[in-house]
C-alpha cells in the first residue's frame, strides 16, 4: 500500500513482526531485505484504512514471510491487561516507535514478536522481497551486520535476550 499521508511532517501507521525460529541449533531472528531500502528489516507494512493493527499484521506477515499467524506463537509480558469490557484489545507490542522515512515523512510502527519451530506454509507474495535470512544473536553483533537496520538490530536483541526467556507465549489465534 502506498503512503496515506504525503504532506511534509505527516505520519503513516505501520505494523511489524519479529519472528524467532527455534528449529535449529540456536534461536534465530528471521528478517527480509527491504526492496527499496536495501537493508534487513522485520516483516510488516502499512495499516490500511479499513484495518485495525492486528488485521494489518495478519496480511503483512502472510504476504512478506509466507507464515500464517496460526503457525506463530506470540510473546506477551506476563503482566498486562487481559480483557476490556468494550472495544478491541490488541496484544502488547514488543516495540512501538516513530522513525523518519526519508525527507520529512514518518512511520509510527507497532511491532510484535513471535516464535515458531516450523517453516512458512506459503511462498512470499509476488511483489515482496524473497531475500529472507535468519540471524543468530552473534551474527547480529558482527561488524558486517550493518546490513541489518540499527533499530531492527536493537529490537531483535531484546526479543532474543528478554522476550524469548521472560515473556509468556500466547496463541496468535487469541486475537481478532
């Protein structure tokens, strides 16, 4: 989807997914090389006008990684709001940040973290990057890892160091 806001200083809302694979010798964060930016990022994209953030995440993860959310287990802090009497409760994100995307345009990105021990069920979408790579913790710290965007590296390390061991694992199907 194209940017909804095109005037200087405006913000588009986006979603992102950090996915940890556990089916190898050590945990690995799975990232893809963004076609336009040329660096490795989490999977994600724009929240469309007719979507809430979780709905956007569902379709972006499917398009960009080939995963269905039912293949992924969500990380959630143990202490959190668990229900609301009205409205839609979304999972707690691992990170919610705003960053400049060239010139004077911004993305406000809500990101969640997941774990899986299986390969994606589908191929990535036709217009999406097929350059997908998994990174161990030590690979993220290597000097040559500058191809991973700095903020993505920081969040990835938090997911590997904290979420993986301290956060609760919750079914992704729990959320609408």
